[in-house]
C-alpha cells in the first residue's frame, strides 16, 4: 500500500517532534496507533464479510471453474511447465511398464529379448575369437616370412675372390 522506508519514517518523526513537541509526542503516537489498529480491524471485518457473501452467492464455485479452465491455458502459455508435466507423465509410464507382474505380456517379451540378447552375445564372441585367431595366424605368417628373409640374407654369399689373385695384386702395389 504505502511504501515507507526507514528514512521516510525518520523524517516524519522529526517533523512530528518539531510540530507537536516532545511533551505531547507519545500521546499522539498512541492515538495514531489506535486509529491504525481500528482501520485494520475494519478492513479485516469488511474482507471477511465480502468472502462470506461471495461463498453464499456461489462465486467460489465459479472461481474454481475459472481456475480449472485457466490451468489448461497456463500449460499452453508456459511451455516449460507443460514440458515438465509431459516428462513426468512419460516417467510414470516407464515406471508402470517396468513393474514386474508374473505372467504378464511384458515378462514374456523380456524373456524373448533376453534370449535374443544372449544369442547376439554368443555370435559376437565367436566372431571376435575368429578375428583374433585370424590375426594371430597372419602375425605368425609374417614372422615366418621375416625369419626366412633374414636366413636367406645371412646365407647369401657372393662369389669369393680366389686367394692367388689377391696376393698377386698386393705384389703389384
């Protein structure tokens, strides 16, 4: 209603002290306090009387209906609220679908899915083992080829020069 801060109240108090005087100031504040209390009481009484009259006239039902109608409008105008409501609904559906009920359709599907997953795991393991075996065989073949190449390089001996010619060359030099 009135927005009075501490500085405004201090200014009013100083003006009241100057105008009224220090002797009559407590009496004035007491009178103003009683007046404000009576005004608040009358406002409270008026508000409660209006609420009672509205309840008797059925206005509360109308306001509830309007609030219910504006809730749908609020979801349209507030996309974040509608998104969180949709997320909560889907989480609820997932929780309901994950609940275990013996003999239910979901458990039968779960068993079929588990069997299919196990078959996929077995096939993947077989293929991985085949790949590892193939890579090991390729590595062994490469090592054998490298060993053979080294052995051939060591055994390669160019034709030796005869010893007589080398001695003759030394004499000539």
